[in-house]
């Protein structure tokens, strides 16, 4: 193994005349340190899934230390350096954060700065740049939860300014702690501002429990469970298991799993959820990891495979419904770990997708930080080593490092999963989440019971999502590998 590793990490012997003890002394333009770029190149050279496809990340890219330093100095801004020099052209999802603490708090604990309104933005009508917002749901115990604002309401402006593609970031996701939404009505197909306004204040450290709704419906004697789950946050795995236990004790025979606004998160939480739906048989393969060619050759089969689980990370027995089919509600915001559940359950049970096509994010990521001395695997973020991270470099990379294949080797869903039953959300009828008359849930109940009735599911006011509030959190649409296999790289920086 060491012989192989030396072949592809040998560049480190000249790239860093400065060694492990001082990774911050590399001079940059104007005498400024370029240790951020230095960290980025080394970390991406080891872990990036497309390392072999990016010429500037090649193991033999540099022949002298001077050549390497010139390369690091070629971009003074870390974001430009990452995007212009290191990122593969087909990579849609790797990103940076200037503060690893902000990133990791959100990824692992669901902590963010938010006023509690989860919303989508969309274009409508003949306008090219104007944007409008619609409320998806309100986070409990947030600032918005005490305000007069509900799911399905529309807004057209912020602080008196009409929303458009040029100002929405600053108005909605800027540093302003407080803003006022200018609400609007949809009348005869026209969105028109009304007199209502809602002042909202962002809270630092707001924690969202992703287990949003748990209900059981008795439809003509048939017990149907409904779970709306809005993020794979491992801090809430026990609450997720409790929710499934509630459904199990109520005797549900069918499950509607609502992932329409779930952008992803923890791979392990996806494994636990899938086990709760299907089986706790730990002999059933859940997924197989595929890394870049260099790392793939190092890992054993055992390190690359994960099986269904019978216990949570805390050792609690998993409450499994042992179903042979599940109904999943999806939209374009259904991504990464949500899609992983769909893909990894598919070889075992019938997965019936209702809604619209998902995002198509099939790569998993790791958080990379400036910790070159981490034993076995430099630059991987570990909570216990936060005091070892370079104090002069708080940047983190949430880099795509591999793909998860299901038990039959399938992972090619970059175009997203198309629904089996196509039903877009309707601006004219968003419905109340968890209510049997909410259109997507109602359509799922109809598919389960076979009772069609006289309901018309025609979508009168469809819309195309531009972006959503969750895309401006550190979590975004990530699929995070919680427990990467031990790599044991024989590298010293």
C-alpha cells in the first residue's frame, strides 16, 4: 500500500518545503499567505472524485516547488482558485465555506441562521427576471411561528423592493437580521401585491427537527402512515426512530414518505430510514461506495459496503415497518440522501414516486479542513480535532468524493428520478401539509386504496422552481458520508 501511495502522493515531497509544523508560511502576492490555496490543492488531490479528470490536480502537474507556488498565486481569492483551477466542469455541487464551524453545525446538527420561513422562489408569467416567493412551511419555535404567515402564501417583495434575479440574494439571504416580506395574491392567474406585510427576524442557532409531521390515517379500515421528513440530520435519528415506532404501533400497512422538500444530508441517516421502512436484516446490502481511482484501489470490499441496520447509532433497536412497497412524495427539491433512499430501496421493494422529477445528486461528500496532521487521513474534519485545525485558516471544502451504488450497482441518476405518478405542486392549491386533501398526499392515498372518487388532480397554476431557502444554508443539497473508511495514507505534510 505504501508503495502505491508514494506514486500518487510523491508530489508532496517537493510541494511543501514547509513541513507539518508550519503550513501557513507560504508567501503569496504582496507577501500575503496563500495557505488556503495550498490546503485546497492538497486536499482535492487526495479526495476529489474527479481528481483524475482535472489537469491541475494531476500527481505530476508540478516539477518544482517554484512552479507549484506560482500556481497557488495565480488566484488571490480562494473561491476563484477553487472554481477556476480545481473544480471539474461537470461538478454541480462541491462548494466552499469560509467558516468550517458554520458549515459543520448545520450539516451535523441542523443549526442555521433563519427566521423559520422555508420558501421557494419562482418565475411566473411573462417576466424574465422578476421573482416571486411561496411559503412551503414554517419551522416550529421560530420567529415566523409566532407571525401571521402560512404555507401557500405568496410574496413579491422585500422591504418594499420587488424581488428579481439581481437582488434576491441580498434582500433574503444577506447580513440583514430583519426584513419585511411584502405579500401578494394570485387572482385569475395574476400575482398582485396586497396590503399585507410580515416582519421577520433571523435567529442565530435555530435548530430544525426534520421530523415534521407523523400521522396515521384510517381510510375505510386501511391504516396509512404519513411521515414528512425534511432533512437527514443525524442529531435527530432517535426522533426519526420514535416516529416510525409511532406508526408501527398504530398498525400501518402502507407508508407515504414525504421528501418533497428534503435536500439530503447524512448517508447513515438514510440507511437508518431505509431500514425503518424495509428491514433490519443486516445481511442485506444497502450501498457500495465508489471513490476516485487512487482511493478505490486502497479500500477493501468490507470498507466500501454498508448494510441495512438493526440499531441506531445510540444502540436503540430500529422500529421497522417491514414493508414491501412505499410511496415517496418528490419535487425538484428532493435531493442527495433523499434520492439515495429511493435508489437503495428500489432493488428490494416497490418504490412508487409521486410528484415531480428529483434533483439528480448522486455523489457523496466530505468536509475537508486545514488539518494536515490528522492521523491516517489528512484534511478530514473530525469534531475531536477542531483544536488542531490551522487557526489562521477557517475555510472548508464540502467536496464530492464519491458515488453510492445500490445493491445491484446502479448510481446513474444525474437526471433525477422521474415520478411514477406525475403531479406538480399547484400555486392555486398548495393545501395543508398532513391533511388528507393536500393534493400530493391525496393522490398517494388514492393510489394506495384504489378509490379514485371524483377528485380532479389537474394542476391549474404550475410553476418552475428557481431556488429555495434551503439552498442558502450550509447543508444545501449535500449527501454527507458520516463515517468514511479509514484511509491510512502514508503522507506527512
